[in-house]
């Protein structure tokens, strides 16, 4: 089975590098974005909206994360 290797910092567009910086608190998100960087033109706008949703709004980001995990569990999507 072929595996995609994560891009290093030098291979990222400025927008993707900014996203990676914003999610460095979680190694899984950091590595995932570096792997998704193989398709930066698609991933960058989608993940920018995703990260903005978690960082902004009225609800605390921890509550949003708990809700995301619960929805994943209810859908048998283990994260």
C-alpha cells in the first residue's frame, strides 16, 4: 500500500504553513495537514474555514471538539 509522506515546511505554500502553525498544538492535526498538503489548492481553503470555526464563534473550542468527537462516535467514525 502506498503511503504519502508529510511535506516539510519548505514545500508548503505560505497559507498552508500558516495553518500548520495554527494547529501545532495537536501532533495529529499537524501531521495530517502536512500529508494533505499534497493537494494544497483543495486543502488550504477547507482547513482555513475549519480552523476558523474552532477558533471563533460563541462556543468554547473545547466544547466544539467534544461535539466533533461525539458526532464521530455516533457515526462510527473513529478519530
